[in-house]
C-alpha cells in the first residue's frame, strides 16, 4: 500500500489498543452454517465478504481516522482492501492473552464495536466482520502498519498458518487485508465489478470527503474508479435524479444532532409520479425503512401543509396527504447513532424510536426555514402535491367506476381468465400470456387443477408516464388487477392475492420483451410487494426445435442447439438434422407448450427479484421514461450483450 496522508485533523486522538477489543463467542459454527452469518452462499454472500472488510475501514473513517480506502479484485478473484486508518491493534488482548489482531480474525463477535471504547458509531451488516470472512476464505493475509512496524499474520479457512510477526518498517498507519473466498463454501467465486462498484459508490456518498478507489485487475486492462463526494448525500440525490427532470434547482439539505445521534436528509422533487426514499443507519442500508423514515414522512407532510395554509395556497379545510407530498420525491436519509437497534437478522429496518423524534424535529425546523427563504421552490412542490391530490381523487372515482363495471367488488372475474380449480393461493399459479392464440394453446395444455391462464392482447399502458387514475381506466390492465385480486398502489394487499406464482409468458422477440417490460413496470410501480416478496416469474420458452426422423428435442439457446444437434447426429456427421426456430408461443401445440414451458417438472422459470430498488428505479426510468437521450445511451452501451434478437 502506498503511503497515504492519513488522520482526520478534526478527530479526537484516541489510542486504539487491545483493551478496546471485546470477545463474545467462538467461531465454530460459521463453516457449518455460513448463511446464518452472511445471508447466503450465493453471489450476494460472496460480495458480502468484501463489504464486511470494507465496513471495518469505514468504521475507522466514521471515527475520524481514515481518509482513503482502496479495494481491488486481483486475478483469481482475490480481494485486496487497504485503508489508512490507525491499523488493527497488535498488542495483547487482556481476556485471551493473545494479540488483538489474532483475536479479531479468529473469534466471532470480537471487535472494537461491542461495548468497548473503540467506536462510538459502527456499521457492519451482521457485526460479525473479519472472523467470518476469515472462516469462509481459502486463505487470508492481513498486514498492519502501526508503531513504525509492518505486522503480518496468515490464515487458512479460519486456522492460523503464520503467527503474527514483524516483516518490515513503515512510516504510515493502516490495514491491508488480502483474501481468496473458499470454493468449498460458495456456489460461485466470480466477483462482479459493477456490484462492488455500486456498493462502494454508495459508501462514498454516505461518507462525505472519504476517497474510495475500486479496481478490477483480472483482465488485460485494469478497470478503475475513484469516488469522493464532498457534497455527501446531496450528491447522492443528484445522482439518483440524473435521468429525471427536477422541478426545482438544487438539492435541499438538512442536518442536526442530539447527544450521540445525528441525522442528515437530502431531497429533491422531479416530475415523475413515483417516490424514492433511500435510508441508512450507520451506513447500513435499511430497505424496509423504520423510525428514521417515519419521522421524515410525518415532518414533511406537516411542514408542507402548514406552509400551504400560511401562504394561502391551501384553503383552511384543504390538506395534502403524505402520499401526495411524496409524489416525485427523491430523498436520502442517513442517521448515525451509538446503539442502533435493527429489526430482523438482515437489519432491514431501524427500530430506535428516539431517532424518529430527532429526524422529525430536524426536518420540521429546517424545511420550514428553507420554504420561507425559497418561496418559488415551496410553491412548485406544493402545486405538485395538489395535482397529485386531484389525481388521487380522480383515481378513487375511476376505481369505483371500474368496480361497478367489472364487478371488482363482487369478485367477478375477467371474461378472458381461465381460472384453476384449486383455491389455496399458495398452491396456484397464473400465466399472463401474450396473445389469444398462445392463450388458447396454454389453456389446452395446462394442468387446470392449479394453473390459471389470462391472455393479454396488444400493448398495454406504459405506467411510467401515467398516474393511478389512468391505470384504473385502462382496459388492458383492468383484467390483471381484477384477476390478481389484491388491489394496486396504497391499497395493495398481498394477503388478498389469488395466486402465489405470477408467470409472465411472452414471445422471445422484441414485442415479447416490450410486453414483459411494460408488465414489470406496472408491477414495480403499483404492486411492488409482488416483486419484493418473490411472486413474479418469467417463463422461458424454447427458441429452437431440433428434429431427426421421429426424434424431437428443443433448445433454449444457440449453444444448447448445437450440442443437441451434435448428439442427434451421433457417429453419423452427415445425418439430416432439421433445426427450426419457434416464431412465437402461438405456434406451439398445447402438448409442446406444456412440456417445454409449463410443466413444473421440466420448465425453466426466472424469478424477478428486487436486489436494489434504486438500480431498478433507474432502469425503469431510462427504459420507460420521457427522456430519450439516457435510453439511447443505455441501448448503445448494452447492445453488445444482446443475443437472439428478432427484428
């Protein structure tokens, strides 16, 4: 690691030593049940190893002792993380009589964040850190620059292979960790650069002024990005909104603290109809929100209503709801507190009630000041909320009208729906099928005990450019809403869902991809829990039929097509093998459709997941939004990855 200028000049000097390291329990269970400690042994768990090591460096930055972190993926998917913090303590830890460095890497729940004086505020997703990464690595090496010396220690699958020793002199402080994930533990050990890059960019936004460099050295040319955002979460909001059209200049920023807790909020409105609130506690993303989001929402609604009445934009008895106030809002909330109480193993929700009070107080006071000083911005925001309120009322009338016309209230199902016999939603699935002819084949080929079929015809509404009132009056979407039975938007209730597998079955061509995208945009904007809770799937129909005499097989891509054709020829390379391309689902007879695409024993389904709501929102905005230029750039950048595209 190159010498880096370290130490934050404003940090209070504090001796980080072995007495700060608290030991709670041993490391035995990690290799037996890795999922308990890193969530899974799939790609998310693999990348989680990097986050745990980086989180230790971030903790040093939060404490004011680290200004630069370097992360690199080396050939062979080896990870290297450097920081210029104080360096992990190397003196003897009192409880164990062993060097603190050894304890941190070999004892579960050992570290400076468990009740010692090491860190006032700390992230770390599961708080298990270095020892778990060590246990799940084929090998790991750590080098600490401290006290003018370089201390080194080596491990393999959690066991010590080299005791701590001094290997040289140094003129700076910091920690370097190098590890190779254990292929015995993970399904795949291939790191994805963009996944790590996205997470590191997030960390850079959340820690204003911290420089994070990420590099990928696996190819012939090194890919590298250096990120440092002096504006912190202000720049995060601008980044999220970069493909949207803001309705006012600049990002509104509010911050404050009380005792050991602090909170900062950045927001900006755009002309879209959806809201994005991204929240963090101690740099840990809280996708299910919690007390910090509650405090913000309540203060925002109260502040806008009070301002509207004061400025006579709202009449005395008129008010805008929280939902109205958040239409087109992009907001990032970051709180830091000593004892963060997270709900659930994956820390998806923050439970500290005192943080709700703090955020509420900050937003109430600072937003009122901002609106008073910037009346044009205040009026623009309130006008948008009022327009949303009127649209919501129009949506309510449209919804009632739809209920009367379609029997939504009475449970009357769409004419085109071919329902199944089973009534337990956990056992049923609905195929939303492109076109009447494919719908006919699917209806004949299905197992009617548990499979329902709903054909769609023509292109449906692009909901990215429409409010709820337009959705309720759209004849293509009404059958979907009615058949699923769970409502939409704020009224959506997953408990009323009539099927627990919703399978989109469209042709493998441009039109099919468009219909799939339109449906997914609708689910994402108006029924997001469907995707969040894993109910939405995409069917994978075959692309080719391969025939030799009476023998027939299907292939799902070009590689499989060639493999099957070679197998059919066998020892006779000149044998006549016919390969035909399926032009659409409607071309398949019911038996073919059942065997290839609908039979649970033989079909392939892709579950649609919501790994990252911000990324998903960005993609939908680019693909389906008003702006042409970002869509053009996206297509130009990604065209090289497209295969089997029918034009």
